[in-house]
C-alpha cells in the first residue's frame, strides 16, 4: 500500500511539473538541434581541451548523499575533476532514496532555483526526466552534445553496443521529439551482465563424498562435466539436511539453500533458470525471446513446473521463507561453524569462510535445460543541467569531461590509478580472457590494489558514471590472491557464460504515451507475479488448483495487452539494429 501511495504521489508531482509550472528555459537554455550554434561563454576554452575555462568558476552539483562517503570535498574524485577542468565544485546534498527525490520534485514544482548540475536524483527514469524538461527545470542538450561534446562523441563512437551490436545509444535518451534531456552514462560491466550466481560449500560436499568430478550437467549443450545436474544438486541439499556436515555435533542447524533480497539474491529467479530462461535484470520484467519474438515466462508450462519443483523442495525443508525476505545473510554467515550449503547472490559467498565456497552459476534442470541469464545494460541518461545554471555551457563541458579518458570509468568504482588500482603486468591473468566474444576485452588491463566500494572512504562518491567506451571496468586481471573477490566472480562467469542463449532480452525503450498509459499496469503485474511466485513456491497458493485463477487475474490486469506494447517496442529496437 505504501508503494502505491508513493507511486501516486510521484505521478501527481510529475503532472504538476508538466501542467502547472511555467518556468522559463533560462539563459542559453534552448539547445534544440538544428541551425548554427555559436558558443556564448567567452570564458570557455576550445571544445576538447583542458582546462575547460580560462578563469576558474564554481559549479554547484546536486546529488544524493551516500553515507559511505566520508567527505565529498576532501575526496580524490572531486580533486581529480576540479584539477582537470579548472573549476571548483560546490555540493548540494539531497537525502538518499525517496526523501531526496521528493525534495527535488517539490523544488521543481515551485520554481525554486536548482543546482547547476543535477547528478542522477531520479533522472534515469524517462518519464520524470521528460517532465522536468517540459517544466523548464532542465535544459535540452542536443546542441551541446553536437557542438561541445567532443569527448562524448568520441566515446559513443567506440561503444560496444554501437559498433558491434548496431544499437544507437542515444536512442535510449531521446524523448518522442528527439530531445535529449540528460547526459549519458554507460558501464556494461561483464561481471554484472552475468550476475545470477550461486555458491556452494565445498567442505560440506567433501563431508558428503561429493565433488565436481561427479558433475555431468551441460552435455546437451556440448560442455560435458561443466555444471552440476539437478540430481547432484538435490542430493547435495538433502545430504546437508540429513547430516551434521559442519561437524559441530548439532543436527539440523545447517541451511541447505538460501537467498536474500540484496543484489541478485532472488532464489526463485535463479531456480527457474533450470526450466526456462529467466530475466535476471533489476527491472524483473520476466521477458524471454524465442525466434526473435518477445514473450514472458510467467504463463509458460515450464515456469509452472519450476514453481511446482520449488514447492517440493520447500516441503522437503531444503529452504525456508526467510530466503525470500532477509536483507542479507551476514547474521547466519558469521557463526562459529558454517551453516549455509548454497547461497544465491551476485557477490561472493559466505564470509568469513569465503574460500570454502565455489560457484555453480548454472545447474542443468531435470528436463535437460540449462541457461545463463545475460543482462545487457542500457545507457542511462541521468546527469542534467538545470535552467538555473549561470554557466550552462561550462556545466556541459564539465560533464563531457567524464568521457575524456578511457580510464575514467574505472575511477568512480575503484578509485585512483596507482593508488587504489594499477595497470596489469604481462604475466597476470585476465579474468575473462578465454571466453571468446563478449562485452569485455580479452586482454587484462588493471588490478585492484585497495578495495574502496564497500567501506567508508574518500576515494570517490560511491556512484558509478561516465562512459566506459573501452570496457575497461571489465578488464580486471588477477593478482594471484585466491580470496580476491573479482577473481572469484571470474571463476563463476567462466562456468556461466558458455550457457548464454543465442537469444536474450535487450533493454526496451517506450514512447511517452506508452510510459504514461502502461507504467502502472507494468508495476502491478510485476508485483503480482513476484507475489504469486513466492506463494506458489511456499504452497500458500496451490500450483494445481490455483494456476487457472492466477492466469485469469493476469488477463484481467491486461498482461496480454502489455505484452503487445512491449513487443512493439522490441520491434522498433530490432528494426533500428537491422535485425
């Protein structure tokens, strides 16, 4: 109920922005493409050069604060950008989450002056971004991109999805009239694209006399012995349930299988991949693609079979409902004795016993199906220039600098070169070097020296951005430490990637009308499918008696009509790609 109230509030605010706000575009605010462009700021240096200004200026930068960032001013990334561009940054902090977004909505609706640069704060949502633009709160960037975006244009021309896949990345940022209201960010990290992973306790397997030598899954796909078969997987879970595999003298304290609500920890999404393709993206639209046609998984017989089998495992006490609700598994991980047999999650396994866990990202199901979920990230358009900006051209040149250095995309994630990471050495192994064609480079490029993402630090703002046009973030090399988290992800992905289907869903782009008319239906259907997935899996809905009612409800909610809208969007995109 709170979620629906919040959605209604946001939609109401957006309507106010579009219909009720009469804010002007501000100085130099009209940058619609077309005609002759003349640079108006005499303080700018020529496009593509640094510093971007002849005399220093101050630019205000509005962002949602991350508590893990100890100091935004005394910060390596801040100093790097200030020194490169010859400007001073003044931060305007917004609260994390919905509170910060609501504050910005109210500022826009009231016509209050905004920071020069709006860094994300909801701009990644196309409907909100366009509403801000139509209300005059942010300015169009088309002409700036064309005439001032030297580094941006160079970066986009080298992006993988552009020159290898035929996708025009600007397409995702345009409204129906072709206006681009925000600057692009893009970072299709190979580890994130293959992030639906599972980790199992090898010590538990050894106690049961089970090993990877017994894995026979994958033969149908031409990779015999690469992955476990369903029979091995279930035998392993049952062995944990029935034996004191952690050796603490207590029966039944071990947890055979679990998941969580954190990043890629959805146990049910992972499990359904043993039966049919499972969309593991953050939006969870449950899409599949067969013979070039977009479809959904949640009305398919094999999806029903997956839920049936998941309920069987639930009835056997091989997992429990906490796997669907717990935020993370730290409480059960940090025990004197290991407790978890298999955990689902994008990152690592069970600390502090990291080395006891190894990946099996893909399991061949009982009907011979095995698939990796490949998630291609779409470009995000989430950095805008407000109509309040006194130096809008300089503000754009500043955000254009995010694409100047092929190494820049590494910095917001890993920190500064030769401090937090270094270039790899000739003898060091690339994590993805043996995988063949993929979105990451085959050759290793850098090695992490000091982890900066999870802990409080002043290395960066803990928020990834920039345009990773050389896929440098995917070019991680291994330094030989078996506890290196990126190395362990590489082990998982080496196993997963060969099972990526030839067809998988690509991110879609909808028209403004489609977003307006179908957004609420899309959210309601997604939430209903999620809810029923959990209820069927735990037996609170009967997979035999209640299935027809579930399908009837989906039909009343309009899922077939929504699918046709999505198919139209998919067709438009594939036509642009020449498919």
